C-alpha cells in the first residue's frame, strides 16, 4: 500500500473538506478577518485531515500486512479468519464476518462433492464385488465344457475380470493409505503369482520366461504390488507382436535400493511417446488406431508406486522391446518393521 494511492482513492473526501473550508473562508471574509487567520484556518483543516488519514493509512497497512503474513504461514489458508483475532473496529469486524461466511460456503461446497465422490466410490466397489460373482460362475461353467469356443470365452472372462480389478484399484487409489499393510514380500513369490495369473495368455504367445536374482525381499503391500506387476505383465503380453514372447524378470540388490526389472521383446514404445506413458488416459498411436487401450494401466502403476513410496521407470526402443523398473528404496519401511 502507498499513501499517494490511498489519498487519490479519497478524492471525494478531500473535495468535501475543501468545500467546507471554502464556506469557512467566505464567512471569515464577511467578518473581515485578517489574511493570516484565513491561512491558519486552511492549514488547520488540511493538516488535521491529512494527519488523520495518515494514521488511518498506517493502521490499515499494518492490519493487511499482518493478514498477508498470516496467509503465507498457513498451510490451510481457509483457516485465516481464525487467525485474525478480535477486530478493532467495525470495518475489521465486517471483513472477518465476510471471510468466515466465504469459508463456510466453500467448506459446504467441498464437503458436498467429497460426499458425492465417496458415495460413488462405495457404489463402484460394491458393484465390482457383485459382478465378480457372475464372472466366477461363468468361468466355472466354461471349465466344465472344454471346447475351443469355451477356451476363447474363458479368455474374454479373464479380460473382464482384469478390467473390473483395474476399476476397483482406480477407485481406491486416492486413499491407498487406508487399505495397505506393509510387510516383507519375496520378489520370486510375487513374479510367480503374476505369471500364473496370466498363464493362458503367456501360453498363447509361446512365452519363454527367464528369472534372475528374485530371492531378494522388499517391503511393500503385497496386494497393491501384485496389481502393479500384473498390469506391467499384461502390457507385455498385449503388445508382444513377435512370434515368441520373451520375458525376463531380474532382481538387483544395491546399497540404497532394490530394483525389479521386467523386460520383453515386444513392439516397444515410440520415443515421442515415452515421456507420456504414465499420463492418465494416454495411449500410443497404434493403440488409438486399434482402440485397444484405456490409458489407465501405467497411470495407475505410477500413482500407486508414488503412494507406496516406490519408484517406477520405463525404457524402450521401438521394435526391440520395453523394460520397466520397479524401485524399492531401502531403509524407510525396513527401519519400521
């Protein structure tokens, strides 16, 4: 705040004071008062006005400076009205009441959408749990009728199951901290589970699998980590265009971290797409043409890794394959457990 700007904004007040002063000066002229009395009166009028306005300017400047300092020091800025203290005059009281009203309105608005989001999330979770029953029933029926068409139908049912699981994890991904249990997880057990989960697709692709260094133990939530690994493996199977799919799972124990590298010999990723594969809804040019991808798999992997304190990196050369690295920092969970 600047005093010059403060005064310019009060031109009306100055004109009013000048009008009153002119009336007094005219009166002094009618009573034939001396010139010095007129000058003294004008100085008193303007001096008093500008002195009072300067004091008011200083008070407002200090008040608003304190408000700005309070805002900068607050993580939750909507709590500002609680930090203002008792108002010194009517203007400050009105400002505080206004801020409180705005804060309440915004809080009600946010709570409305939070409750709506929570209700939708609960509905999605309920729907997914309910739809798993007919999926399981369908798979049992297919197992009792082993024909070529039945095997194709079973593969489609497994795809539906994967998509429903993806929807469930997506609904829960915003609040991972409420649904995880950190414990020791052996990489070999995790990879073996993922391979068995995708065994039909891997057999269809004539996949050869190589495992190295998987005796390593990491600290994570087994359920969430299994979902991440399954998404990565599903992508390797889905985009493996070559006659024989080659997969390798390699664990590497370093001083500061443990890494799990999943490498395939699939179509790979174009260099221009590589920086965007973790974006929500992003699909490569081939996938857009074939309309096969949702653009959620790697996005969820990245999001869940961030929530769990893990890292994820991807490297690829188009036409040669892709490598995804899961990174587990040492110390953070190990110290707790």
